[in-house]
C-alpha cells in the first residue's frame, strides 16, 4: 500500500510529459555551398546524435552516398515520392535545448526545392520530413518510457527495502521497550529484596549484640 501511494505521488509530481508539436517550415538558410531554400524541421525532446544517425540510415535506404555527421550530404538519393530522378539532399542538425532542429535542402537537378518551383514535390518532401520527424519523436518517447519504467522499478525496490527496514526497526523498538519494562520491574524487585535483606541484617546485628551482652553477664 505504501509503495502504491508513493508511486502515485511520483506520477503526479514528476511525470508530466505532454505531447509537443513537430514543426516544418520553409526558409532560406546557409546550407550546402551558400544561402539556399530549405526546410526547417523541429523535433521536440530528442537527441541530435540519435536523430542524425537515423537520418543517415534513411538516406542509405534511398541508395544515397552519405557523408558527414551533423552536416550531411546525401548524393544521388532516390525518393520516388518526391521525384523520379535522383537528388542531392543536404541536412544540418542543431541541438536547441531539448529539441533537434534540422535544416534540410533538396537539390533537384541543381535547383533547391521550394513550394513555388514544384508544389507536388514540395508536398511530398514535407510529408517525408513529417513522417521522419514523427518517427524520431515516437522512438524517443518509447525510450523515455522505458527509462522511466526502470527508474520506477528501482525506486519501488528501494521503497520495499526501506519498508522492511522500518518494520524491523519497529519490531526491535517494541522488543527493546518490552525489555526496558522488564528491566525496570527486575530493578524494582531487586531494590525491594535489597531493602528486605538490609532489614534482616539489621535485625541479625541487633540479636547478635543482645546475645553478646547476655553472655558477658553469665560469665
């Protein structure tokens, strides 16, 4: 019962995780070899290393040659939902507090994709980025849930251990209290017996004195 109560308090106090929004916007940023049109993707509560690694894996699935870590170029990538032809995809990754910011540029035949120059490809690229970002967010949430469960199990074990220690200490205290009471009674009994023996001794001393006096008179 105590474990469940503390578990509930932990949930109320610490586990206030709310779903946050993934954003994708169009902008012009420094990417590739200059200032170019691009897509800004913000993935909340994620880690740059994990997201960058997942992106490189995604680009390899697109049969691209991938170079770089947090500034990547995927050469000759095939994403048929966006274009029937190969493309070069540039991606920069930034960690902004708990969020990862991706700056992504799609270069199709030497021209960076925008809503204006190819709306169909733009919609497909936006959808591709959205699906990727959502998957990274879900993966991170799954990892966070797993970590939180392990922390809760560890805390429950610690609470169980503390409860056992408390119960043992309580039993020890009760036993000590009982022993103290018994000791008090024994001390009182000893004191009573001591007083009684002292009275007996005094009486014996008095009798001895009387006997000695009587003996002298007889002599």
